[in-house]
């Protein structure tokens, strides 16, 4: 597990490159915000989190509960889900908008075209919509 990254994951880099190419400028992992969102857009008071389907227990083909030590993993993944809920609530209370882009939207058999994901994010950033969730097909 020590080789698992929490920053600069492939889905996060795909989002950053696409949004930068679209003209958006952002901060990374802002420690001043709850949950240290992956990509922060202070100008739009918005943040994007690239969520790993396994680590956050997403209901998709990329998540499968491990057969070894299932109780350990159940507790760990549930704790991650609770932390995500607290982060969403804290960001909303602080007046920030939040988009969650799930790993299955960017890889695997249910992935969407990367341009489509980037376009959805750019439209959301320019809107007044409070939340966005992008998941695979």
C-alpha cells in the first residue's frame, strides 16, 4: 500500500492537463480547504476531486471488495466514505462548489472520452451549479 499515491494520480493528471489546455488556472491540493481538494479554482470558488473507485467504494466495475481481511477493508472504505461526506459538507458550508470525477469515468470499460469529461468540467466551472459528479457509463 505504500506505493499507492494520494496525489498526482493518472486521473488527476488527465484532468489537470485538459483543464489547463482549456485555459483554466488552478491550485493543487490546497491545504487551507477541507479535504485538500485535488484541483482548486479560487476564481470560480470551485474544487475538483478525482476519486479512486476502489479507495472510495464506488459502485462500479473497478471496485471489488478484497477477499483477504474483508473486515479491515470494509472499515477502511467506510471511513473513507464518511470522510468524503464530511469534506463535501464542509466545502459547501464554506461556500465552495465541488465536482467529483470518478476513476471509472477516465479508465476501464465504462470510461468516457476524455474530451467529454473535460468539457463537462469546463461547463460546470462556468456555471453556478453547486455540485457535479462524473462517473463512467
